[in-house]
């Protein structure tokens, strides 16, 4: 072996100096013989592999050998034999990078340059400054070559692409000549990531990096115009997203300087004209200064002259000019601008390839312009073509980001509704499907809410969709759409907790895989909310999306089973109808297009009840009792109750009595939407006296009323042995609200009335902390909470119960696993009041408990009068009926609505109207 080794090196040395291929062939032959004598496990195998690989690499460099793949495999095998902490590990890393670099030089293989960058990122810290290996690794043919190669790669906003840009930047320390370019490339990737996913953190980081890149390129630097332009683009994105004038004030001078550095004849002048024009349009959209839009038109017209017929970029410039003309039309209503815009859009679309990834933009823009023209021409051809183009846009390129497609689906719904187009229902369904998929990629409850909030004015879409379905006489689909749209964020989070008992029986392997992935993705979602470090957050987000892809693949495999074809899909009407097993569910739809009710009965089709005398404006103008001043006249409540009876509930009661033949004292469930959510529907009362001086029956005389945020919330799970805990906090501490003097006596009363068989416990005073309350919620099936409850209307997930040390928030409750929950009595303030911005997301404390699997909840619409102990009167009456000794104190949560109804009747002479109305029941 030694003789072959020496001969190989001798021949290789001759090849290096003489460049004769025969010497190379002999060297390779000798090194191959040496390798054959070093089987796996031999101490010299790594050296033999390296010698053979280097000989082959030099032959490849000199074009005397064509096979580089085998050479790289040899270097990889050698590296595998020299793991971390091996003295030759750095040298083997270096050897592999040399081979990868040369394959990239000759074949322009992007994976090679990416891998080389990752290896250098590992290698450089292993090479101390001043050593020989450091000097060769840091040379122009090594690290600098890889940095330059990576800087030439297309911008990639994927997790892997951004990670590579971060690696390249770390290879360029302060003072490195390639650092400005690396900063700019990472900045551009993050800016593109913001466009695709909407995370403001990405955009903020992009701007920070862009500023550093520009600071390293003073006037006269050859790339200053590029960095000025890219930073300005990111600032305009930020201004468009957040509306901060400082961002725009900084961006415009940067764009103008970049344009000056690109005079007539400069190959990138068209880009600066285009970007400055786009910035001016953005400013116009925010500030409505017509000078901005007029200047933008001029810039785009010049840019178009630089892209004459036949130029490959003409379609883009045509589209941009059309866009600015349409924008000016929207402000000044000059029809000539709109007609020219449509002509430019058509020419642009004609020039755009069918497989162009941006074709969907052209389609959507032309659709929008045609809709605008329809408003003054009333030509049906325009709106028909507009909707067809919008549909084509949604399917033109499925790799476009969810936000873009959601906006287009939203526009489709608007156009179809405004013009009575038959595709409206399809538009709504498409919108909800896309929004669901977009929100499912978010890693926490709050981030899902933030993602949804980025789409303005969508909270009314569930009721508009249901209204559309009723107008098309498709009442079943109306129920499905309103259920899918309302509480969408609840359903996205809860689907990870969906029981899989049936799946475990049918296919244990698939069930185990699904449950494990569900656990992992749920844990990832919970932990991501607490991460503050940017790098750690990036890694967590990457891991979350990886798990999401695996989870979706597992769900798709489950759906291939015939019995599970609808696994985790939005429920069908047949599924939802099971919610009405114990009595009809009445969905009240408050849409801008119509107001009505849908009664889902135990069997058969749903019943549509038009409310022709009620409009959305009427409902909005009704006094919200939760915001009434306590000193206001009780007459106001009586008037409100009469209106609710006459205009809303009487038509529904007529159907219940005469069509469904529903018996008195039967149970009904009210499922209000939008403006209906702030109205105490259960308090509907004619307040009239009959001829025989008896009083006309009110709603709660006729039926036992409960509320439900969604139909799905009524579908019960299996029961477990009951246990009861009463949690009270009457001394919340300084700054957390006034003392509730009646809490201790309320807890004593509850303890006395709840049967001993319920394993009852009480937590109060210093023990009633945030952690103590959470633990009690997790360990008990029934809970009574007596404390302050505060609804945060601007940040609903911060709504909370006031404990001794810290607030027990809605988010705390939602993110805990509460597997055996059955019933909760929330003897607190404002626990059933929703969010101002998204009432159809039913985000309030009571709904949070229902999401956490509490099947039955009593909660409050407004302040309970603790000072007069009237709340205790209701509490006492409720528990007496609930645990009637004739029934041996059985804990049955399906009796809760009946017990509350009986309690309200029993205290009529002791408790004023406003304090009886405050308690409502939600759930089974």
C-alpha cells in the first residue's frame, strides 16, 4: 500500500507540472489501488479517499476528466469518516467546498453554491485567524466566490431561501467588500416574504438591513442606485401597510435620487420611473393629492416609451400605466381615463404568457376596471366579463400567496352581489376556503386573529353569505356558510383537538400519526407565542410550517378512507342538524342585504323566516343594554323588549307554534350574528295585558331559551364523573377593581346548595390566583366563578377574569387542555359581550370556555349589582332548581337552561328587570 501511495503522489506531481493526461491516469490508478487496500473501518481510508478525490478534481479543473459527481462523492465519504472534533474535519470540509465550487463554475448548479455557503458557515469558526487553512478558506476562490455566487441567485422568500441569505450575510463581517450586496439581498428576500405572508417583522428587518447597505455605499458607489431603490420600495410597503407618513417622506427622496443616478439611456431607468410612480400612487391612495397621481401618469408614460412594441417587458408597463389611469378615474371620474385603462389592460393581458406567474394580476386588474365601467354604462357584458376574469385570476397561478387570492375572492363577492350575478355563492365559498387555509398556516391564536384583521371589512361576510344563500332559496347552504364563517378562528384551533376515537378503531396507525402531529403542532403553536428572539422565532415558524405540511398530508391520507372523507372539513347541514336534537336552533342573520332568521329543526329542511321590517341600520340603532347607564329609566328596557318581541321574535314564534307545532316550555337555542349579538333576544316581551287582565306571554314564558355561538358548540362529548369547584375573588387588589363584598357569602351559599356527592371544593382569597384558577378549570367538570370579568373590546383575547395576582385571560383559557369540562357559572361582569370589530367571531369569555369544551355556560351581559346582592338571589334560586332533592341532586348540565329559566321566574318580585335579564345560558 505504501508503494502504491508513493507512486500515486509521484505521478500526480508530474501531472501538476507537465499537465500530461497519462500521468493523471496513472496517479488515479495507483490511488484507486490504495483505496482498495483500505476497506471500511481501515484507519487510512479517509486519507486514501481524499488523495483519489484530489487527483480527479484537478483533472476535472483542467478538463481532462468529465466526471465530477464521483469526485464529490469521494470527498463526502472522507468527510463522513472525519466527524466534528476530528483534527482533519476542517480540511475535509474545505476539500468538499472546492469540488462543489468547481462544479458550480462549470455547470452553474445552484444547489452546489447553496451547500458550499452552509459548509463555509460551519468551517470558518473552525479556522483561527492567522492559520494556513484560514488564509486559503478566506480567499477569493473560496468564501468570496461562494458569497458572489449566492448573491447572483434569484430572490427566494421561502424559509430556506431566507436562511441562506442570513448565512451569506454572516460570511461577510463588517468591512467585507461584499457585505453591502449581502445586506441588500437579505433585505429584498424579507421584503418579498412580507408581500407573500404579511408579517410586519419581516418588513421592519428588511428596512433595517437596507439602511445599513445604503450607509456602506456613499455617493459615487457603483451600486448605490440599486440600494436606494430597494430601500425605498420596502419603505413604501411599510407606509402602505401601517400608514406612517415618515416612511413615505423617507422613501420619495430615495426614489428620486435613484432616478437621478439613472439618466436617460441608463438600462434601469424604466425601473426607477416605475417604482417612483408606484410610490406616488400609494401616497395618493392615502392622502388623495391629485398632483401625485398626475405626476405618476407622466412617469409611467415615459416608462412605456422605454418598452416599445416587441420589448419583453412591455406588458408590465402597460399594466402599470392602466392601473394609474384607473386610479385617477376613481378620483376624478374622467371616463376617458377608464376607457384608456381598459385598453391598456387588454393589450397587457394579450402580451402576457399563459404560464406567466403574474398573469393573475393582469386578469384581476382588468376585471376591476370593467366593474368600474359597469357602474356608469350598465352594460351587462362588462360585469359578466369582469366576474369571469376574476374567477380565472384565482385559478391562474396557485402559487400566489393566500392574501392576494383572498382579496380577489372578496372582490368577486362584492361584484357578484352588486350586480346580482349567479356566481355569488361560489364566490363566498371560495373566500372562506382560502381564508381558512391562510389562517391555518399561523402558529398561534393571536397570530390567526392578526392575520384575519389584515383583511379589512370581512367580519360581515358570514352573514352576507348566508343572506345570499337565502335569497337563492338555498337555506341549507345558508346554514353551512354562516357556520363556517362565524367562529372561524375557534374552529381552526379546535380542529387539532378533534377526537379520533372512531379513526383509532378503523385505522390505528393513521390515528396515531394524526394525534402525534396534532400534539406537536398544537405545542408549537403555543410555544411560538412566547418567543421574542427573532432568530428563534424564524426557526419556530419554519418548524411550524413543516409540521403543518405533515399534518395536512396526514389528514389527506385519512380522507382517502371512505368513512372519513369529510374528516375535519367544515360540517355539512346534516352534521349541523344534530345540534337541534333537543330543540330547534334559531340563527338570526343581520346582513346589509337582508335580515332574517333560519330555524334548524330536529328533522327535515330548515325554515327561513324573513324579517322584512328589520334592517341592519335598525338593529345597529337599538340600544345596547350592556352600555346603558345604570341610572337610565327602566322604561327604556321595556321599550327595547317590546321592539324585540314585535319586530324580531314574534314572526319566529309564529313558525315555532304553527308550523313546527313546538310545545310550550320546550327548549330553543338562539344563535345571533352580527348586530343581533348585542341584543337581549331572550328578554323579548310584549308587555301587554289581555282582556281578562292576564299578561301576554313573553318569550321565556313560552320556551326555555339558551344561546349558542355556533351550532357545532352544541354537539356534546362523552360524560365523565362530575366534580365541582367554586372560585371567588372579592378582593382583587389595588387598581384591579372595587371590592366585591358579596363574593364570600356567595361561595358559602353555593357550597351549601351543591350536593356533597359532587366532590365540591372552594378556592378564594389568596388561593384564587391565575395559576390556581387554571388548575381548577383543568381538574373539575363544573365550575362557579365569582369575580370581576372584563371584556376588552379592542383586544378580545385580553378579556379576563380578575384574580388576586394576575388576570386570567381568554387566551389563557383557550390554550389549556380542559378535557372533562361540562358546566361553568360565570357570576361576573361582561362575560358574554363580544368584540367590536368581529362580532361574528364570538370572541368573549363565555365563548372561550365553550371552545375549551365546557358544554353549558351561564354568563352575564352587563354588570351584576353586587352591592344589593341581587346576583346572589339569582344564584341561590338557580342552584335550588338545579339540585332539586327529588332528583337526588343529579349533576346534569342539560338541565341548566331549565333551572335558570325557573330561577328568573321565581325572583320576579325580588329582582328588577335589568338584573334578571343580565344572566343568559349558552350551550346544551
